[in-house]
């Protein structure tokens, strides 16, 4: 099956052509980072308008890159939610219109479901497996028993890890997107230089909380301002990143022990973080866990990742109804 995938959940307009849910033929991502950098974060109204401007050119580029037309496409996978409502509507409405005009099926995909299966575009993972999804809006641990069969083991109770990275970077005065900058500076710093909290580290649950860590960063900087660039700033970044990784690794290892599952997928934008990738690799080696982390291009928001689950649903006659609409919030347990 040749699937056209479309993603517009936040600030990337993306389209991809994927064969049989495994082979990426083309993947185009139009980023809005430069536009939103001026505001220090994503402005929903601006994101929606930019999606409207870019959706057609991006889809055209994805098709032209492999010399196919919409007449060759057999199904469409598109992000239905969660995300920014206005942004989601652009991609979802476009997918429905193409599906109606071409008389082909389409399926609305959960954004996090897409992230979880991104690694299948490199190497399929045997079910069941645990998935740690870490992004700007999500920090969740799922038990994945098959396509459409997910059980939430733990979730963030406030800020997601990616949000904590970006907000802490903003507190430090780093340019947007700050998470990438913290990662780069952390490589030059001492992770033991600054004592920072590990929220919910030993609360007996698999839930996460990062708002307190962000507050600790603010309090530390109010007492100990740092020059950027400089060694003290590098140390603070390294200490912050170490605190986040400590919590993520600890909670994930607990989930692995509780379930007895021996396969782990780490996905989402924060899975690009070099410190997290190294720590997860060390933990997996120590525990004898089969670890799968997609390459960075598949960790960030992209359309190709939607085609894995999308292809499965379409081939199993689980296409979406034309009356379906987007949803800004969506529980993965109820797909």
C-alpha cells in the first residue's frame, strides 16, 4: 500500500509517502522555528496560518520527490490529535478533502501513536514492548501490546520534560528552541556541579513531574546568575539535564521491572537529546533490555511516522469515517 501521511499538530507542516508502512519514499518537513523564535514559543494562531500557507506545497513536494501523483496514493494517514486545534484542522481537513476527491480511505492517527511506531521505519519491534514518549507536551510510559492496544503506565502530572527543557532555557536567556541549546552546553559542563531536585523520584508511582525542577532553576539563577556563554552556564545545563535523565531512567527501569517486558522504545522530540540516549543505552545494557531509539530525524514531528499505524489500520479495514473531527486532547488508552 502506498500511503500519503500528513502531520500538522503543532509547528511543523509535514507530508510523506510511505510504502507498506515500512519504507519511506519521501519525507518533507517545513519547520516554523524561525517564525516562533521571536516570541520564545509557539503562537497557535501564527502556526495555523503558516500551515494553511505550506500544506499544499509540502504535499506536492512529497509526491514529486518520488514521481507519483495523488492518483497513485491508496490511503491517507493524518494526525487527528492531540495538538493545537487550529493546526490540526489544516492537515485533517486537507486529508479528508483528498480522500473524498480521490475516493480513497483515510485514517486519523494519534500523534503519540505515530511517535511510538517511528522506530518501525528502521526496524520492527516485537510486541509487547514498553514505550517512553518524551516530548514538549508529553512524558508518558505505555505498555504497547499491539496496534491500537495501549495501556498508560505513567504520565506527567504537570510539565512535560520537553516543556521543562524549553522553559528552563528561556529562564537562562537561551535562544528558542532551548532544549537543543541545553543539550549542547551540557556536553561541556559538570552534571554534579549544581544540586537540583528529582521530583517524584521515589514516590512509588511511574508518574512524572518537572514543574518543581523548573522552579528550582529559577531560584538558583536568582541567587547565582550565570554568564552565557561560560563554564557556570554549562555546569547548570549539565546538572539540569542530569536531573531530568535520572528521573526518566529510574521510572522507566521501574516500569520494565513491573511488567517484565524486555523491549523498550524511546520516542518523541526529547529522544534526540544526547544525554538521554546515552543514559538509556547504559540502562538497557545493564538490564539486558532490547532498546530502540529512532534516528533524530524520526524523533521530531514528521509525517512518515504516522504511516506505520496508518498502514495497519487501512489494510485491516479500520479507516475513519468522514464525519470524524480533530481532538485537541485524546487519551491513548481509548483509541
